[in-house]
């Protein structure tokens, strides 16, 4: 047979529960304050914000498109080039500059030096992936970079950047009257090149 709970037992249990909740809230408040108290470590602060908001970075999927899209875009933009005369220069082969070429070991060492803690650029590829897959990607990137250097052009996908304003100081009073200098993120592959 169960014991009946007296009103005194109930009020004592209720008081203990309230006290425990108050202590847990106070401990949580101090833990949150700790994340923002040290302004000299922004990585610690952002980690705290991600923990508080339960932010999980989503894996971005590449947009699916038709196999004919590149041809359609080519025809669309080629119409602007009609009637434009391109002048070619005659280059003496003896004075021509030979393109720089990279070796696979140079590209591999550059991929191995990518900072894995940096945020992903506009391409969505985190630095830790490039660093972890340096062995597999070195030859592929070497071919791309050497072709780029031979043609004296940088692929458009490597020139894509994201520019965002970032405050110099973290206090709210400073942010009201301060202009935000731009911070630019670009693909990690661009750094390797």
C-alpha cells in the first residue's frame, strides 16, 4: 500500500525543486556570460552562440540543373558578341613568356596548409575537407591550376567572393556610431592557387 503524501512533504519537495531550478538557471546564466565575457577570443564566442542557438551547419547541396543549361547560357551570351571584331596580336615565339607550371607536390603541400578552422567560402567547401582530401585532390587541382596558368586566366568559380560588414569593436555603443569595414571570404581553392 502506498504512503499518502502529507502537505508538508509536498511543500518541502516543491521548495527543493524550485531551489534546484534556481541553481540550474544561475549556473546556465554564468556559463552564457562566460562565452561573451572574453571578447578577445571570437572563436569561443561564436562557439557559444552556436551552442546556445543549437545551430547545426547544414550541408548545402548543389543545385540540380539541366545538361543543356551551359549550352543555353552560351548561346544567350554569345548573341552580345555578334558583330564584335576581335583583334589578335602577333606574338614572336622567341619573346613569348613561358607559363609557370606547378607540381603535384607543391599543390599537395598548399592543400595540407589550409586552415581547417576557417569558415567555408562561397563554394561551401570547408577547409577541413580540402586538408583531409589533399592526397586525392592534389593531382586534380594541379591540372586545373596549370591549365589556368597556361591560359593566363583565373576560373570564375575561384574569383567568387562574399563581402560582409564586420564591426571592429564588439560593444553595442561602438557599433552605433561606427562604420563596418568589409570582410571578404573567398574559396579556399583560390588561396591554394
